[in-house]
C-alpha cells in the first residue's frame, strides 16, 4: 500500500534526524504546520512540497513520489544521455572523461553501472571482463574477485562497504546498495583492517594488473544544478596515480592503446 504524504514526510524527516521544529525553522514554516502536514490536517502546496524536499535533501525521484502522494504532478523527468535535450551534458561528460586520459575515469549511475568510460578505464576494466553497461558491484562485492584484483582488498572492501551505506542513506534506503554492502560485510567478517597510528591522506586501491601493481586514488564529480533524475544520480569517478611507478605505467598503457587504435 502506498504511503500518504504525511507518513512519507515524517519518514524522511526521521531519516535526516530532524525534529519538526528544526525542519520548520529551516523551511521557514512553523513546527505546528509541519505537524499538521504529517497528520493530514493540512494539505501542502506544490511549492511547499518542493521547499521541504530541498531542506531534506531528498533525491529527485523521491520528490516526485512526495508530489504524487500530495496529489500533485511530478516535477522531474529521467532522461537518457543520448536524448537531444542532453547534448551539452553528454558533451561535458565526454570532455571530462577524454581529457582525464591517460588516467582512468568513468561515469556511473546510482547502482554503479558503467555509463561511460575513457580509454584507460576501458583497458583496465576489460581485463576483468567489464564494459559499458555492466555494473561494478558485480565485481566489487565479490570477495574472491576482490582478492584477485586488489593487493589491499580488505581496505578497499571496508571503504566500499561504508560508501555504499552512505549512498543508500542519501536515497532514504536503496535495496541494491544495501544488499551489496551486506555482501561485503559478510565477506570481510573479522578481516576488517585495523585503524592504528596516523592514517594517510588517502587510501589508494592497489590493483594487481598485468603491468604490475597500480596504486590509484579517486575523486568524484557530480552535476551541481542537475534537476533530471538520472543526471542528479550520475557520478564521474576520476582516478589518479598514487605513486610515480603507477603514473609511468599508465603512460605506457596509453601509448599501447594509441599504437593499436
């Protein structure tokens, strides 16, 4: 049975750990009005739903659900990157990925599906039979595959588990991400890495590649003003060499790619 607006609003307020007073103050309405909305004694306007969603940092798909629960039309669409309306966005993604060569870069959706990858990432992912359209979760939550891929698999798995939980929390719970996090937790068991001493600035993933061990760390970019559902959930992961040996190896890989293209 679908939840009504008041129940959904209360669920999201609790998810964000906000009191009625805190939500009301931030949204510039009274706590009494928030209470009336949650109990159904007041009906929200379209602008009020969107204002509350902004304060609660609700994902675009959830905002549509809240609007629908309030008897209002949805505000957001989910477009494909190849639609004409997305031409400039697609160009921005391609520009970013291509110019990050010779370092790996990839665009990922909410469930870690490889939407677009650059040449360097395509080369490295091809070694583990992954290509655009596949999900990284199929590999990154398989402990045996993780052991074969990463020299420091426990550290990578632990960070991945926490990241998946954080991403799921942002969406108010996501069964795909939660299930992946649980698989990692079961696989790690008692092998969680200890956090002793002063931790490094970043914890690189040390890939066991045919070219040797590649030590890489990453940063994530997202579209800051995206109002499309899919675009708001798209993330671009840019990987960088953590040492000089890795940098030189990636340059060598780039030369090899050019030689056969």
